[in-house]
C-alpha cells in the first residue's frame, strides 16, 4: 500500500491485517475496587444509621443555679404562676362585669323596644278580634234561610250560565267548522243541519238560564252578593289576625333566643373564671404543704431555666436536661446531667424573674420581653465526681458548682431517626420518636 501523507505506514499496515480477537476491555483497575467497596459500605452504613439510629432533638434556654430551700422548692413555680393567675382572674372578673353591664343595658333598651312592639301587636290583635266578632255577628244576622237559599240558587245559576256559555261557544265553533267542511264537500248538508241544531239548543239553554236569573228577586241577589262579600271580608280579617299572632310568637321566640345567647356568653366567662380560681386554690394548697416536693435536701442545687414559650410547649417533666455552666469549659469537661422537674404554666414577667433571682439586671435579661417560661430542673447526683453531680465526661470539672452561676441548658424533647427528616411520612411508622 502506498504511503499516505496523512497516516503513518504502521497504522495502514494494521488495517490490512486480518481481524484479531480483542481481549476483555478493562474499565476499572483492580485497585479501584477497594475504593468502590469502601464507598458502598459507607453508603450502606449511613443508610442503616439513618433508619436504626437516633439523634437528639433539643430546645435551649438560659438560666442560673439556685440553692434549694423552702422558699424556692415546691413554691417557686406557684409563686411565679400566681401573679399571672391573679391577673387573669382580675381580667376575667372585669370581663364578666363588663359583659353583665352590657347585657343589663341591652336588656333594658331591648325590653323597652319589645314592650312597645308587643303592645302594638297586642292592640292590633284585640282590634282584629273585635272586627272579627262584629263581622261574625253581622254574618249571622244576614244569613237568614231565604238569603242562604237565594244565594245558593244564584250561585247555581251562575255556574250553569258559565257552563252554558262554554257549550254554546263550542257548538258555534263546531257549526263553523261543519260549514267550512261542507263547502269543500267533506260533509253533507244533513250534518251541517245537525250542528246548527246543536248550536241553537245551546243558545236556547243559555237564554233559559238567564231568564231564570232575571226572575230572581233583585233584593235576594243583592243579599247573596253582600253575604258573599261579608264572608270574604271575614276570612281576610281572620287571616290578618293569624299573621299578627305569628308575629307576636316570633317576637317572644327571638327574645328568648337572644337571652339564651347572652347567658351562654356569660356562662363561658364564668367557667373560665372558675377554672382559674380552682388552679389558684390548688397552687395555694401546694405552697402551704410542709414538705417541699422538689429536692430532698437544702444543700443541693436547682436549675432555673428561662426558655421561649414556643420551645417550652414541647418540654415535659422528666425529660433529660443538659446544663453547661458559664464557669465550666464545656469542650473540656462536658455538660452536667439532670432532669426537668416542673414547667410553669404561664410566661414569667421581668418583675417576677427579678423577685426570684434578687437581681434586676439578670432578671430583665433572662425574662426578656415576658414571653419566657420558667423550667425548674434537678442535677443528677454522682458521688465519684468532684462537683457531686453526673457529667457527660467521666469526672467533670475539678471544682464544685456554686449557686448564682449562669448557664445554658438544653432539654432533649425527642430522639428522632434521621431518615424521618428526609421522609416525614415515616415518622408514623417509627412512632414519631422517643
């Protein structure tokens, strides 16, 4: 093969050789299988951890360590909650008094309006009754036997006249149709004559009825007409009276419904007030008990945590508490372990926090804008640590904790499987967390 100016001679020679068997194509080096296997095992381990493992879901807040004493233990939450409850009680009492005043004023005004309207309706009903009685007496006076007979006869003749007019008009139409058909040869003269006789008979019958009507005494006809008019007016009077009675009943029913609605609103406020008073009584009874229920000894420490109300809604007594005192290096010594003892029902105001901590600046900082909720927690005792409490590390800090130490605390509200963040529908399958 001649040399090509574009391709090497060796390449051209290989094109002319017979096709050779090509060996297996190698895409990955044997050493790369180790990396792929390790990557696959890592992916599998990650998936298994996301399904079977759990991570802590926590909420955090700032607080302070307090010495457990009868002033704090067992009464701190009730002391904090009572002003809020008392304020709520005062608000409900004011709301109840205002509602009662509005109801009383509305009742007085509405009572006058209803009295005027009811008096008018009752007067109209009485007038209608008197009119009905007058018309009834007049109807009885005018309804003599002769009048009734004449009226009945007049009505019968009127009905007969109406029917006769209809028959005559029908006969005339038939006669006209027969004449038209006779002109076209469709009917015979005899049939036209028969139709004419029928029309004549109908006209004759109508004349006879009208003669009978004319023969009735004019005074009887007039009496019958007056009697019919009287019956009609009497019926209208009774219908008007029934309508007045219906309006009177509707007025009374509307007033009863209005009173029931107002009473229901007052009843709701009373129930809320009773619930607040009951809770106040329970908290006062709890605060009067001889034995505090928070910690058994006065030399132990309490954890007072101020947490945002939205986060505190998820906290329940008994949940795990992790405390990071500001005086301890958490990265080196870890965090102290404890549990939530109680959560205040209502947010703590800055004034209440200042009274509890005996520090205006600290109370203002921890309570914030009045949306913080107070959590009381206890630390887990441990005899083998210098501080006397359990820590996430083996020994914790070398120095004991002291009251008044500020801190940051986290509460574990849930232990959740990681996969449920990617697939929220699986939370129901796995029970939502623990």
